[in-house]
C-alpha cells in the first residue's frame, strides 16, 4: 500500500476510458466528458493524487439515466469509468399527461430528449405523479403496471403480442394486442401468472376455431374463467364464458397444456 501511495503521487493521468454497455443511448460519452470537465477540469496530464475520483463518481451517479457508476485509476495513469444505464421497461403517460419511464428496478425516471426506448406504453386513468426526478412508485396501480410490464418483458410470446397497456375508468388494466382487435381485460396484477396461463390456453384452444376478430373483449380478470364478448352488431346474440378445467395428461391435445376449456353461452341482454 505504501508503494501504491508513492506511485500515485508521481503518476499523471494518461487517458480516460469510458465504458457504457447496452443498446440504449440515454447517455453518450460526450455527456460524461462534459460532467468530468465541469467537475474536475482537464484530467489528462494531471497528477492522479490531485484528481478526486470519488467526487467524479458521485457526480456521474447524479445523472437520472445512470443506475451505476464505478470510477478508478490504474498504475499506468488510465482513469476507468464504467457506467450502467437505467433500463426502462414501461413508458407511462398519466392522467395529467405527464410522461415518464419506469425502469427494471421499479423506479420512475424522466424521458430523454435524445433517445426513445422501445418499450410498452401505458396510459389512461393513471394517477401516479412524477416529480421529474428518479423516485419510487407510490400508487398500487403504478406498482401493478410495473409488475405487468416486467412479466411481459420477460416472456418472448407476450412481449411480441402485447403493444400497449391501458387503464380504464373502472381501474382495470387492459392489453392492446398486436394481433386481433379485441381488448384484453386483466384487471389488476394479482394472480398474474395464472391469468396469463388462462389467456395462453384460450389462444391455443379457442382462437384457431373462432378466428382472431370474433370477440370484442376477452376478460381474464377472474382467475377461474375467461369471459368473452362477441364483436357483433346484434346485442341479443350470445357471448361466451369459458371456464378452465383440468384434464388427464394422456388426453391433452398439445404437450405442455395444463388446461382445456369448457364453454357455456351467456345472454348479453342482461349486460346491455
């Protein structure tokens, strides 16, 4: 340690290497250079002992698009700056038209004037407020949206099929799919995995038989059934209520399916 201390007093900064992995471009090297210059001035040519690396790290971490930063120098006089950007999974437009992201850690972060992340968008009756700074989620709805977006982002099928989340006046989360014109009513994020398994089974069993444009609404908010409203002009026609039921594994139509559907017609006159 004594040798390192003596060495540090004599070594000057020869280079600054900045590592920013990932495909997102919320932060560019030029912005890091600007932070360094504003905080410490010109680094190259200066004695390492006179450069406050902890202060540099603190200032970099204050950027709202940076989740993690590590700054250190080697004995060759090279200052290394390793940066991890925040990873948004959902863009929210709340009821007051405030626009912000929710990242993978469940934190709110601002949108960028320089880069737009390719993530799900959620809008509608969302009351979560954004102060403009990185912050935690407050409302249950925002936490449900985060939980739902995280589930979709981790599943390649749903990530490809669902393009938008919408919160209706009743406070139910709805999916806007890429394929089909129906609304998929999730409700809240409770029992999310079970609801999505029911929806997947419905897609596999029912959709190939009836067609993608048959239903106006697919309601999966109840964990023990899928309720469908037909896309029709005649309101006296019948809708479909589908209840998942267990079947013997030897009789399954496809490997991996855990449920088939039992369909019963329901009169929609009562609902109109």
